[in-house]
């Protein structure tokens, strides 16, 4: 497929994503700042998720749980300023939709009004259906998320593949159907066996977007820093690294350090010159300064 300039692409909307069910695969990616979001948008990515994974990959937290809504809003504002065509989805952080349906709606409204997102994502299946329905009733599109839900890491006992038994597979299908019935325009499936993801995708009339869920979903999403090789620590099995940006940056930093310490940087071509005719006047200042220095020494 040839590259289409952003100016020639139509703005992606939640209904447009929903209409892609069974059609051209949906391309989704996370982004957390202006430069990365601009590159993602210009690459023609359909859906840009301002993910709560910013907690791990950008803010240095050990999990997604500590990140706050205020932190997410700051990130989403930077991302939104960079985007012209991708659908921008904000990831509701832990604790911003768990207390009540009313809290979920309030948090979602803040995300749209203050963060500039065009839809929100929340984790959980049937137990979150009432919140999804209320948010949709508030005119905000919702992206569901089931399977491995990182905000539930303590309950799940770690970051483990989900849906590995018959009962778990049935529960995943029930969760997906509950989210669809509540009005979710698409559902993320994370870390589930490919065959289970195929069954879930087949049962739904809304698209599935996989991350570690095999090739049968209606689309795929990855974490931006994983894709470009700028992550630290464990890399999940499902990640395909398309560049080794970490090595490129490390090499550039090493060369810069060496050039500064050996005075190879900055060169004359990287320095500003004085205006024509000032050299003689500067020489006078230099001589005057040398005289003052001699007097102080004496």
C-alpha cells in the first residue's frame, strides 16, 4: 500500500473504526508525547491510544496502577496537538472508573474536555458494562479491553496469558458480548491464545484489536516504545521490534560526549561569527581586559 499524505486522508472516527469489522485490518499504536504522536499520525495509523502504559515506559513506574488522571491529561494534550487524522483514544487510569458509574462518566468527560481525546478505553468485561453504557450515553465512544488487563495485575497474579481453559474462554466471550451490548465500538484482546481470539472475533459484530492475541483479530496494537526498540526490561513474546532506536540513541550520546571532551564540538561551522568590522574593536577589548588582569595580579 502506498503512503497517503495526512492532508489527503479522512479523519478517523469511532464509527469508522467500528465499520471496519471484517474489512481492512485496523492499525493501532500507543503514543505519549508530541513528536511520537506526530510520527504515528503521519504514518497513517488508524487509532492512537494515549495508553496508561505511559506509567511504565515513560514515567518509570513499576506498573500502570500509579498513574493519575491528571498525568494522563497532560500527556493526552500533547498528543492531541500533534494529530490530524488518527482517532485519539484516552486510557482511563486505575481508580478513575472503579468506584461508580458516575465516577466513570466524570473521568471520561474530563478526558474529552481537558485532554482532547475522542474516545476512552477502560479495562474489564461484564462487570464494566454499566460504566460503558453510561459513558456511551454521555456521547463518548468507548473502546473495551479484556483478556490480560494490566490494571488487574494483583488479582490476576501477574502478567499471564488469559483464556487458556474452556471456562476461561467462555468467560472471555461473555465479557466481549457484554461490552458490545453496552455500546463499545471495538474491543482490545490482550494476551489470549490465537484460537480463542478467533472465536471471540467471530462472535462479535464490533471489531477486535489484538495485542498478543494472534492474527485473527480485526486489527493490531503495540506499544510505541516496544515497536521502535526503546523499551527497558522484559519484552513480551508478541512484540515485533521494527527498529533498534535505543542503540541509535546510545551511539549518538557516546559520540557527543567524546566530541565535547576532545573539543571536536562545536566546530567553526557550528559557531556564530561577529559582524564584519568588529574584529579590530574586539582586539582592543581583549587588550584592555589583559591590562586589567595584569593590574589585579600585581
